[in-house]
């Protein structure tokens, strides 16, 4: 038996986060708009920063302890962030040519651990998941 009553569980399941979980890129992936340029940051928890042996450190993209912050906007206008020192994510986005702030991208993650790969494809702006009530035809 769950400790939460069903109404509380239902309400809590609807709570969104402005932070993207890596698992959200699995399956169909996410379609997001780049809201800002990618930036280097130093996370408050050092376990999330790049290590000396990481590809991005060896190639002088990051320093030890840093990570990249990706800031996106969703089709409904919500800002979402993702901090990552992942080489496959960086390469997947870098291989998507002519990508700039304001562009829409479809990001999909496949594989696990050292087999993880990300693909990023530039796409058109998706239709908002919220339907415009004035555009629906009223049959009456």
C-alpha cells in the first residue's frame, strides 16, 4: 500500500521540474529550443563536475570540476535546464550543424554507460501541446 493517498499522488505526479532528467531523452527523446548559449559552470556538488580523464577536459573544453549548462525552452514556453559533462551529448549537439540560440532540436539518447549516444537533429518549432480553444471548430 502506497503511503500517499491517490489524490496527493495524482497531484504530485503533475508537478514538473525545470531540470531535465537524463532519462527524458530516452525513447522518443525531447524537442527543445535553445534558449541561451551553452555555458561552462562549476556545480555546487563536485561529484557532477568533469574529471581529469574526461574527453572534454583533455580537449580543453572544460576544466576539472566544470560542467556544461544547456538551457532550453519547451513548446509550451517552460524553461528547462540540463547540466552535463557528457561527451556523447556534447558531440551529438556539436554534430548538428548550424544550431543557434532560438533553434529547435530533437535530442534522443540511446544505450547505457559507455555505449550511451545522443543524436541531435534540428527541427521546426513543434505545435504547442496546448490547443487554442478559439481555433477548434464548434459543431453546434
